[in-house]
C-alpha cells in the first residue's frame, strides 16, 4: 500500500517537472479559462492539451465546464 502513495507522489512530481506546466498551474489556480493559456504561452493547441492532460492525470488539475467554457 505504501508503494501506491509513492507512485502517486512520483506522478505529481513528474507532472510538475516541466516549466510550462508550472505556468499553467499558476494561471489556472486563479480559475482562468483554458483559452487564456493559448494567449499567454506560445504553444500550439495540441501541445497545450497534452500538458493539461498530464496535469489532470496527476490529479493536479480539475476541470469544470460551464456551457461552452472549460475552467
């Protein structure tokens, strides 16, 4: 059971090891819309989606949808 806790911590640390993902977390901590990230960082939508997915899989990000907007 202890290995599960360690694996979870490793996953979180790996997710936060990328400077872009640190920036994403900082911006989204203020509950900004995802579209703000495209304007803030010079990355393609597909690249941004991959980073967001890594953060979500590590339980660092939680998203919610309000009509067409994703927060």
